[in-house]
C-alpha cells in the first residue's frame, strides 16, 4: 500500500504536510521548501510512497513517487 502525502497551501502563506485520508496536518511550515523536505522524510520511511505538491490555487503542480510497486505477475 502506497503512503501518500499532500503539500497544500494554508492561510498566511504557510504550507501543510497532510497524509492522505487524514483530517489533521502532520506538520505546518512557513515555506513550501521546508514542507516538501518534511514530506520526503516521512514518505521515505515507507516502502512505497507518493508526494503531491499543490500550488497556491490548490491544483497539483508536481508528483513524486518513491519505491517500486511489486510486480503483479511473475516472470
């Protein structure tokens, strides 16, 4: 199962790191760069992970995938 985190804008130019399906932010930062770094730290702890980086308009700007999906079929 892939762990997914979203970097989303907050009020007063702050950025939140939110685990998908969670109502509470894992962390909030004053700048986007620090939020991305924290999300990378969190997602790398899992075997499979994804980060979705949103812009100030809340649309997804970038997506990063970590880990390799297991193959469905042998061979």
